[in-house]
């Protein structure tokens, strides 16, 4: 296993910067996720580590050794591609066994040993029954697991996995995610993992790098990224429904900091939150404005007024979940979600009914505005 | 807006004599939001296509408000279809796309304009009315498709294809919009999906299809607490219900063989008088308490093997003590901060226990609340 270190890595396609000065280290035995929306440069980073894409500038090191000029086959990595890249003329067995036969690694396995290893990883991923089939006779989900098995069959210095479970249905995705985590902890593997799915990033990783337009927006443990998002961009990328973002005026009332949203509602902001609000307040059209963030879980809704800071909005929609209910409200240009923990079947809020909304003052974030607020884009 | 009855409907495809749907009977109530849920190949698409009139009904009857519609084509049934299978007309503007179903029914120009403006406002489509579908983002196209489906009140609104492939932000928004439109319009809506979370989130009731047959129809609450069989029990809920071999000790207690000297769990509910001793116990991951000390009734001693952080929750994978080493999933609040290798005691409330004999439930449980 190896440590992978990127130092100021940049990738230009013509004049377009796909990756812009990224520095990050994936420690030996670490599960590092590169997480971000489509087009952020995630796959490009993975391909540069693999040696499939050239680096425009910067350095990549494996255990301290610069690998910039090493061709892919000289870097001891295994990669799973989102597009599977299976050999269409080979049976599943031969596809999975392929990396074991590569002369560069000189494994020279006995056929029985090769079969044992292929069978072991195939059974582990639930595709043991498919070994004699050709890729064209597989579903998308099966192909994806074959591609993953091929990447995991060998013990390279680094595993590079690009959205390896993105095309599985929900049930299989969760179970395969658990298997991947089990695999990683069993072999202490160094894994760089690309995903756009926050659930995978949170569940699997030791650390997460959040990528935005080719640059690192935040780097931290899953807990850090979830509990202390550095920007509105990171906050909104995590959670379903995502973190609510609300723009308002940063006002002062009777000497107290106040967050005012038009004539709809106002909130007193106290203690360190007031400081946080001041720090991000900007003047727009002569008015001091700030952006508030709060997760749906940290909002209480009720029919009776719960406290002086609560405000009322009419219900836009009620959506159930297994253990909770999501109540949606409409604000100018955006939706606002509150999740209440409830026994299944017990939510009876009606569309249009006014409800009281109470934000947990300890769970409020303030951010500079870096993303367009409207989801209605 | 109507009541739709499926009466012993069959779909048999002549090629290879494949049974698509077998003796399907259920009623879609007026103004109800019904989800048709099941794994692929279970009969969802055949059912949807027969409802829409895109597929002939081999045997049985389909009735809209008491009138049999078997022989009516899609247009004559007065239904609206949305999502992928009915793409937008690329050469028509957004306005014309939404107006299409109205014009097709001979609505006057002024009334069409009024209706289109009304739904466009509801879905924030006003600035897009003069644009063409090709120039719209995915989420915008989705909203145009919804507008077209909900611009009038058909007998039945059919929503095909899951929204589970959208990004998490759009998905939350589209779910809210669909639910809002359904209630505003008082439509009778059928939503077809393989994604149980999608079905749970949107529907009033759901139909579960598997192997061409109806498995259960009921509210989310009924399906969650009283699954009709083992398939339904494990299909709805994520992570899925834990199922372990168990043996009835008496009418209120089961033991788990080879789990820490036969751990005993007491259960509540009406036990089937004919139940045999060998059963399967079902426990939902969401209904398990995690204790750090022994000494409390109804617990299973376990070791934590894996932690999957989910933000608000963490999913634990644990194995039971004793030779059996069963694996269970448990959903806990993330603030619990468990650790891999830690010894824990899973606490199962007597009212949270399901029992099955083969595929069949043998414990009738009370509905919560």
C-alpha cells in the first residue's frame, strides 16, 4: 500500500482549467473520497493519479516517489471506471482475472489459485453466478459489479474507484457500499474514491475532499464536512433534503443582532452566531445582507406556537419517510424543508395549512454567498 | 379524478407464453395517490401499460368509474402520462408543449392560455414559456413534463419512471412539487417505481407487485407494521428488515438458537394458533435500541463490525455472540458514537418483533398509534 500525494496539480484542456492547483494527500491505508457535482474535475484527478491523463503542472508522488512520467502500467494501481470498460469478447471470469495475468506484476498464478481469487471476490460482490457469461448478457448493475471485482481482485498500491456503485439500484447500492467498506478495512487498502453521492462519501471515507470547479472547497472527516460545512456550497451538497439556505437582512433591533427575511419573519441572533453573521454580512443595494443555513433536521414545526422566535408559513407539501416526515414550505425563489421525527403514518398536516416553524438557534450557520440560491434554475 | 378498478386482470404475452401480470385485482380510489412498487420484472410496467391503454388486457376488466374501458385506446381513456416514456415535443415551445393536451381536447384559445399561465405560475415556468425543450436544463424539462401532466384533470394521472436518478436537491424539490400538484388538483395519481423510498415518500397507499402478482395493498403504515409476507417485509425499508432463524419457546417468547446461549426475546401480538416452532424473526434496523450494558430484558449481545456514517444517522453492522454469528443492521443516531469492535446489546421492544413461518407472517401485530 502506498501514500498518494498531489502537489499543486493542474490540468488544462485547451484554455479550460479542469483541475486547478489541487494539493491533497491520501495516506497509506486511507479511504479518501473526492466528492463534488458533475464537472467538478473529480474523474480528471483520478485519471491523473492512474496516469491515463497527463498532468499540465504539479507533481504526483507515490510513497514520495514522483510518478508524473510513469505510464499507467508502471504505476501499481487498480482502477474501476464508471463506464465499466469491460472487454466485450471475454467472459466475466476472464475480465476479472485479467489484472492477475498482467505480466508486469509477475504473479504467474497457478490456474487453481487464479480461480480461487476470482471466485472469492466475485462471490463477495454477489456475482459468483455470472462468471461464465459475456458482458453483453449482463444488466448495467451486473456490469458495474464485474468492473468493481476486476479492480479489487489484485492488491495494488492504490485503488482508484470512479463512481463504482453509481449505477446499482438503491438496495444493491447500500449493500455493495457496506461490502466495499468491509473490504477496505480488512485489507487496510489505500483507496481514492470518486463520487457525487454524499451518502457514499459520508459512509465510506476516512476523509472527504469536496471539489468545486477544479479546486478544493473543503477537506475533512465526514463528521467535519457534515457538521461544519465551510461554505454554502458544501452545506447544500449534503443531505436529502439538502441544507436550507435563506437570504435576509442583517439588521439590529434594540441593540440585538437580527436576521430579517422580508416581512415574512425575523430571528434574534445571539452569542457567537451574531458574530458569525457579522463576519459574513455584505452590503448589497445599500442594505447589509447575510445568508443563513440550517439543516431540515434542526427545524421544528408545530400547530401551536412553540416560542417567541417562531414564525408561520403555509405548508406547500408533506412528504413521508420511513421514520420521519418532511414538510416543505415555499420562500421567494426557493423551497424550505423541515424534517420532523414521527412514527410512520402519523403526519396529518394539510397543504396550505399555516404551521409554526422554530429554528434551533444552536444549529444555524452563516455563510458568505457563493452559490445562486434559486433551486428553480 | 375517478375510481379505477382492476378486476382479475391478466397479461399474457403470446411470445413464449410469458405471464406479465397474474389475476390482478385492486381499486384505485378517487383522488388517491397510489404507488405501484416492485422490483424490475415484477409486473409494474405491464400494469402501467394496461392502465394507459398501451397494452391489451389479456383477461379481466379495467373500469373507470364503473365503466369498462378495456377496448378504449390511450386517448379515449382520458389519462395523463408524465416522465421519460412520454418525452417533450422538441419542435414545440414550452407553452405549446403544456397546451398540447388541452388543444387535443378542443379547448378554446382563451381558456388554453388561462390554464397554461396558471400551471406555469404554479411551477415557476413563466420565464420559460417561449423557450424550446432543447435549451432547458434537466430539472426544467422535468417541470414542463409535470406541467403537461397536471394542466388538466384527467381521469387518471400516471407517473412513470423513478425520480431516483436526479441529484438530491432536485429530487427533494420534485417530490414536493408532485405531492403539491396532486393535492391542489385533486387528481387520482398512480406513481410507478422500483424505489421503495420514493413510494413511501409520495403515496397514500401502495401496491406491491412481485413475480407478476399482487403481494399487498395498503397504507405505508400497514405495509411497515403488517407486511403480508416475507418479501414485502424485506422489500420496504432501508436498510432492510433483519431476518434470523428462531424457535418459539411459548406463546410469547422466541429463542435464537446459537446466539449467546439461546437468547430469549418476548414479543407482543396475536400468534397464529397453527404456528410451528421453527420460525423466522424479523426486526427492523430502525426499531432497535443499542445499549452498552447487559442486564436489560429483550437484548441480544453483539459486536460492532462496521460503521456507516449517514449524517444524522449511522448504520451499524453487528454480529451476534455465539456460534451462529448472525449479521444485523442497526440504524442509530449519529450522536451515539459507537466504535468498531465494541460490545453492544441490541434491545428489541416486544411490539417491534415480526415472526414468519416460511413466507407467511404468523404474528399479527398492533399498528402503532
